[in-house]
C-alpha cells in the first residue's frame, strides 16, 4: 500500500477483499476522496462485529449499520475475518 501511494497520483479511495485476510481500505494522502467505516452488531452472537466501507455514510442506514469513523487521509485500514 505504501508503494502504491508513492506511485499513484490524484484522488482515490480503494477497497479490496483479500482472500484469507479480510478487508483492506485506504485513502489518498490528501483526503480528497471520502471513505468511511460502518459497523453493526453480529447477527449470530458467536461472531464479531460486521463492517462495511463506503464513500458516503448514507450507505450504512439501509444496511442497519452505524457510522464508526472516517478513514484518515493516507490511512490504511485492515479488518480481518474475525472483525478486528
């Protein structure tokens, strides 16, 4: 991710699912494009929180999620398969 950020120019927000790892999300160093994280309590009590990443927090309402926080400019977030 660090190497990508040094090569990429302009405004971007990136979200990817990595098999066996979890969810990866990062935002351009200038914070031009928004990116936020939402979560909801697990449907099954033995599982962790459920997360979503979106460019706008209005996405979370229909998913019954709450806005947790914005991803900071230049920040990379990894949410593992257990919801950590």
